[in-house]
């Protein structure tokens, strides 16, 4: 890990709140998320731009992105 290593964001999914609607998956511009059964999962954290769209669009407050 050199100086150029980027710090990854942290994506927190509350599986109790997630109803599996996949809105966050559809809105993520860089394909970070995927459905795994009936809940969302992180597929490619390194691609996350911290745009917060998933967090803002989730109707159930089930996903949060921290810098
Ligand atoms: S938008 Fe919210 S409820 Fe829908 S799949 Fe994503 S985290 Fe789950
Ligand atoms: S913050 Fe943006 S880039 Fe990161 S997972 Fe959510 S929608 Fe995708």
C-alpha cells in the first residue's frame, strides 16, 4: 500500500430493512451492487464513486455509503 492507495468507501447494508427491490442496483452508475437472493450485496467496492445515489434512492433506508 503506497501513498497512492485509495481509501475505499464503506457500504453498509441493513438486511432486515432491504426488501430486494433492486432500485439501488439499477441506479448505481458504476455497477457496484448486485442482487443476491432477496437482498442486495456489494460486488465491486473499488468501483464505488461515493455518489450516494443508492443511499438516496432506497425507499427503505437499507443502504448507506460512508466516505
Ligand atoms: S433499494 Fe434498498 S430495499 Fe431496494 S434492494 Fe436496494 S437496499 Fe434493498
Ligand atoms: S454510492 Fe454511487 S457508486 Fe457507490 S454503490 Fe452507491 S450508487 Fe453505486
